[in-house]
C-alpha cells in the first residue's frame, strides 16, 4: 500500500481504536450470553452488604459498574497504550515518558470510573423508582450534567492533566482580548496551556461557560506560530461562541440522549425476561445498557460529525471575515497540518465516519476561494 506518513499514522490509530472497541463489545456480549453478568451482580451485592448507609441496592449498582468498567479498562489497556503512547512516539508526536503516560491514563481511568459509576447509579435509581419514565429522566439528567461539565472543564477537569498559567505576552493578550470584545464574548483571561510536556502538537481553545470561559493557547502554538496566525486561530474558536455552537451541540446531544435511552428502554423490556433478569432494574442488565449505548453512539457518529464539520466551516468563514487575513489562515493551517500530522487525503468513508473537522486541505482551498471573492466556498 502506497501511503504517506500521516495517512499510515491515522489508519493505525483508527485500527487500534476500533479493535479496542470491538474487544469491549465482545466482552459485554459474552457476559450477557454466558450469564456471568449475574455472577458479577452477586459479587457486587456481597460487597455492598459491607458498605455503610443501608443502601444495599444503590451500592450494588455502584460496585458492579466499577467492576465492569475496570475489567473493560484492563482489556483495552494494550490498545490504548499502543494508540496513545507507542504510536505517538513512533511518529514523533509525543514528549511523554511511559511513566507520565501511565499516570495520565490512570487519572483518566479513575475519573471515568467515578463519572461512569455515578451515571449508572442515576440510571438504575430511576429504573427502580420510575420504571416507565426512567429513560427520559435519565436523558434530562445526563444533558444537565453535560452543561455542568462544560462549565467546570477549564477549572476542574483540564487542570487534572495540564498546567495553565496567565499568558506572559501582554501585547498578544491585549490583542486577543480585543478580538474577544469584538465578538462580544466575555472571557476571564488569556492562559498559556503547557502542552509541551505531553505532545508536540499545537492547540488553542476557548474553554468554559460564563464565569469560567477563558482563552487557552498551548505553549507549542505560542512557540511556533506568528501573532497573526494565533489571532486567526482564536477567531475561529471565538466563532463557536458567536454562533452558539456549544449550545447547539448540547441540544443535539440531548436529542441523541433521548433517542438512545428510548432505544435502551425498548431493548431492555424485550430482553429482560429471556436474559433471566430479575426486572428492569436488575444491575445484571448493565452490560446490556452499555452495549446499547455503544451501538447507538457508533450509529449516530456520522450524523454528529456532519453537524460538527458544518460548524467548523462556518467558524472558518467567521475567522476570515473578522481578520481579513487569508495568508495567516492558510499558513496557520499548513503549520497545524505539519505539526499535528494531519491526514491530507482521507477517503470519503473515513471523513464521513471519523472526521469532526473538514480536512485541512479542504479548509485551505476554501480560504483561497474566499480570497478570490467566492465567499460561498468558505
């Protein structure tokens, strides 16, 4: 196969990701078909008897969810290590030691266990108390949690993995704050995002909501990009707030949550008796719910990505309209492509299934069309 470096890198990443997901799916299906999910429930119930509060049913759900997710994490670890560490080093993108990667991965796993356990507890609590309404109540709760997480991300979640400090380039900070003011977007400040201890990639973000919204610029971006390029990259990020893309995304995710939980309710009612479950709220149903959630997410991913790509195109257009600096946009895209090892020629199927952004070559061509006066192309 005659592949360039970036195409080969992304193909290997996708393969590892899909294999890890397939292993998880096979394990969940095996637990259901073999009856081992019932055994896990019994183990969780035995542990729950020793936990305080007299909430044995709630503790059983929490314990089985942690056990199940821990099993999946252990089985998926080789794929995650290959994709997130070995492959990144092979292609010259990572700056992390193995110990550093393992520490970050461990924190991510613990965070996932906590959030996943909490989510499972909410779902099964609704199943016990309101078996006919649980699906929409769960969807509403998860949607509200998404808003809370978006608000807390830059002040609670991201600092668990990265270091942030106020940007020590006053002229650039003033320039970017003025740009945010032009976009009528309030921010609490401009911060340097110390990314070089993890990767050579460059990144920028406008993270948070309301009183937590802030401009984040990676040190790798600050080191290698001109101020004009940084400005046009930030203008793109500001566009998402101007266009209310965050709220649009939350609205779309809420609709998907309602659809996913409704499908889960229909499947659970159909499968509960043949699977030997004690009822809809039987914790042994957790692997089934996880399978349905995974399958629904996979089926909906092309739709989610299509919406995201449309938003990214509109954000590019806003950046060009605002800065009128096509040259800086083009050079920034080229630099990002080289530094982040972007795939230049993804196939239509790959783009449709996996791409949340238009390929960088397409974005550059749209910018050049904008410069020629063909504004419909950007």
